[in-house]
C-alpha cells in the first residue's frame, strides 16, 4: 500500500524529511510552524484538497499531528467541510502514549481555560499504542492502562516497543465512530468552539548550513537535557558533523535521549549539509538554545595544518604531529612521538586539548 503523509511540525523548521529514506513510497506534505488544530488548520484543508487531485497515486492519507494538537478540530475537518467529507473517510484516531511520561502529563495542572492536550488525545483515541513498555514493569503498565481506561474506556490498548506494530493493526481498521465522540463531546460539530493552548509551551528551532563539532554538540545537548529535561516534551534533530559522511540523528523526550549516526543516511553528493533541530517544551529560553547550538559550528579554520608539531593533552602533555584534520568528527588526529606512534584525537580546537609545541611546556 502507498500513503500520503501530512506531517505537522509545531516549530518553523522541519526535521523528519531529512531522515526519511529517498526510497520510500509515501508522499510527504509538511504543515509548518503552528498547531494543525488551530493556527495552520486551513493549511490542512488545502493540503487534503491538493492531494486528492492525485488520489489515484495512493491508498490513503496519514496525518501526523504535533504532540500539542487537540485532535477534535482535526477530526472535525472531515465532517464540517463539505468537500473534504465527500473526498475522504476518517478511518481512525491512533494515539501513541509514552509509558515513561504519560502519568505525569495526564496529571499536569493547566491554567484556567487551558486544555490538557494529553487528556484530549487519549479521550479521542480509537486505539492507543502504549509505547516504551521496555522502560516500565508489568505492574506499572497495568496501572497506566487503568488510568487510560478511566479517560477512554472504549479504546483498545496495544503495548509496543519503539512503536513497532503490524500495519494491519492501525491501518484501515474502521474504528472512528462519530456517535462515540458526540457522546462525550456534544459540541464536537460546532465549528465556532474554541480551545486554548498553554502559553508557556513553545518551540525553538534552528537551521544552519554548517557542520558541527561533535564534542561540542554532545556537551551542549548534555547541558540542555540536564537543565531543562523535566520541561522538554519532545526534541529531534539532524546534524551534519564535521568529518563524517553520515547524518547524526537524535530525538528524545525529557531526559531520555537517543542519537547516533544513522545507517543508510549518508549525505548525498550535492546535498546541502544542513544542521537543524526543534525542541518543544515549557518555559524554554530561546536565546540560550539558539546561541548554544550555533556555538557548536565547525566553520572556522583550524589553527594547526597537517604536519604541524603540537602538544596533545592525554592526561599529561605529550609531543606529537597533526596527521589529519576533522577525523571522524574530531578536530585533529595526532600521532604521538612516543616510539609507538600512538594516534589520539583532539576533539575540539582549543588549548585544553591541543596547543602549539614549545619545549618549555613539555
């Protein structure tokens, strides 16, 4: 089967299209810089209408909303817009639940008049994928399932790891029932009903056509997660690391970070080596995020050309010679003058790791 995918990014920078394989059969349409349930809802309608002109090229449309979206207005689109209602049938609403963080998100106290998006997403789900079950024990998962059932007693719950499911479990299951929705939300078809997002939640995104120093990137990410981990709802990025032919892809929730050089995601000949990320969370310091990331750029010339004699910090200062610049993400590969010709890396071009040779310093 072949699908068109409408992806909603809360920030102004898209990430996923830089990760997906060029061999996929899906059509990807990004709806950027706003929540698909409100500020860019008109873009959703236009995207659906444009896709329908090529309807013979795919079997269905998958809409991936941002994690901050209220599903009600998105579903409502298929019933109050006459053209969309004639063109499409809403099959189901699938909600992916993070077993590690869902209890905290459901209990989060919001300002008066502001909806809890996590509760709304569970309530509207026709099917719930309880993900990251490998990070919890069975007793914890049973308790979580009980909490989810209190909010939505009719939705089926399927436990998953890394969101791995059989496509037949979530596609063409014909689970959406308008009557069920109207039972708990009688105003569902009221086009004028309003909803309010938490103004303390925002996204910060950066896109720069520059390579990044791997060591500095890791230090920056570590600092961000340590300082803001509890307030980070979602983050992801694709990074061009200096000296590496493969994309570094990372993503995470809260303190749970996962990243690495993605197999099969080499930078193609002629492709712009762009580094980009988006962080979504509460009370984020946008200036700190942008300036911290930009400080990781590796677009300045290195101080020591190949062949330069230097002193390398290997716990103590030892003489050596620079034999390569930007080797596997490190600023220098240095061959030590220790008789064994040991090779070491200097990850960053600073005097802390490598400095100009001087007999008085060795």
